[in-house]
C-alpha cells in the first residue's frame, strides 16, 4: 500500500512539473504551435526530443534564428515544420513580416512542406492582421501554390470579422470568395459571415478598386514616363475551368452568393441564389431556379422583393449593354424566341388539320394515291394509270 501511495505522489509531482514547463512554453511561444509539438505526428515528436534541452526553454532571438533558418535552406540540412512554426509564432515587429513571407516561400519548395503544422497558417494570419498588412496577406492567401497557407474555418471567421469591423467590405468579400473556391460550407457561422460580407459589399463596395495592386500599378504608371515591360509566362494550352480561373470580381461575388446561398433553405438563401446567378451571368440556371421556386407551395414568401429588383437590374444591364456580351445574349434570346414560335406554329397546324379533316377529304385521297404510287415505283411494280372517263359535251338545242 505504501508503494502505491509513493508511486501516486511521484506521478503527481511529475504532472506538476510538466504543467509548469507547458505554462512557461505557452507564455513565450504562444499556445497553438506548442500544443501541436506535444500531440502531433512522429515527425513532431522527433523534433520535440531534439529541442527539449535547447532553444525551446530560452528566449528566442529572432535575428539569430532567422540566420540559422537561411543557413539550413542554403545547405543540405532540412528545415522542419517546427522551425517554421516557431519563427511564425514569434513575429513581434512589423519589419519581420517581409522575412516571414520569404521563409514561407522558401519552405514551400522543400519536401517538408507536407508537414506544416495547423497552427502555422493561423499564426501567419494573426501576424499580418496585427500590423494591418492586408494586401500582403491577401497576396499570400491567393497564391496557395507558392506559400501553402490554407485557412480553416476559424481563420476564415477571424479574417472576415476583422475586415467587417473596419468596414473593409472588399477584403471581407475576398475572404468569402476564397472559402467558396474550397467548396466547403459545413460551418454555419462561416457561411453567414460570407453572405453578410458579400451583402455589405454590394451595398457599399469599399474600398475601391477591387484589385488594389492594379490600382497602385496605374498610379505608378501615370507618374513614370518610360514604358515598363514585364515578362509573363506563355500559356500553350489555355483552359478556363469557370472556378479557380475566375478573375472578374462580379462573377466571384455572384458565385459565392449562389453556392453559399444553397446551404440555406429559406427565403434569404433563395434570394441570394437568384442574385448570385444574376451577377454570375448564368441566365439559364436562373430560369430553371425561378421555375423551381414557382412550384414551391409555401405559405411564406418565396423571394425577397429587394433581391428580385436587384436581379431585374442586372438583367436589364446586360440587355442594354452594346458590347459583344450584350449582343450575344440578345441573339440567344431571339433564337429561343424563334424556336418557341416555330414549335407553336407546328402545334397549331396539327390542330387545324384535325379540325378540317373531313372538309379536305378529296385532298387527302389525292395525297394518299400519290404516296402509294411512289411506293410501287420504289418496289419496281408496274403502276397502272388511273382511267379517267372523257367528258361528253351536252348537245346544244337551238330554238326555232
């Protein structure tokens, strides 16, 4: 019994010691990355053992640590995901953001990028939000191939909430479109924030323009007198997938409203679907959607009046457009109208034929005889000519 008591006491003491160590680590390196150091895969456990008695328990010198990272990148030594996570979670100055972007870019080109910790994207987002470097952050989030930062629902919510509080509806909508591109709408709070961001952007599209980098380039181009040539990659086989290749802000917002609105089976979700298809310029889908809504037997309203007015406004804008897109849309409508008229005329002629069938009996008999004659000629049979009796003129009687 005494042995059991002693073992229990030893275990309690070890737990207390480990809790103190964890508390110290949480205070110095932020809780998210260290949580992963304790509970991640075998790769993280090995890194934990290597650093157990080294810099994890000391104050991290960012300049020396950055120099060590660059040495590892330059040499054959591998940079671990834990190294990147430690550096990311200890960014405390604005000047370090540029180094952070460079480290993420270089780490993405190493095999160990597969082991990036889940806490790293969150730390990157918080660092750039802290110093209001929104353009750089959005550039990193949009360039997933070169930086490998994929936000989760928690990160999406932080981003949209931060931009909405600052009335930066443009960037909040960009985050909503990023979530749309991943096609994962399982979190209800993220979906509502995405709809609200797009709604507020439609009401007040601030700040403008949509592409802030393009606006800066235009300003610098006006200031410079000499022409600047930029090398661009040559695409041999261009392909447009109508999803990741969407660049038009109107289409991005429209598809976001449509896909996220499908997750809400109510009057608000249906309205956002209709407005989204109008902005996305998918008129055939909008027509089918309206037909589906009209067949709903509900006591409550199917659509909101404000959404219907917005959809009419979008439709009228494309009809009034004199560019190629407007002309093509008008011509497609006229083609459908002509086809509908042709089908209607065919239906009317069939009804007319049935109504006046007996009045046109002689005509039908002649057509039937002509058909039989053609069939006999095809079969090689001799066609007997129908005997037509001659007309006998009546004698004329002359009166005396």
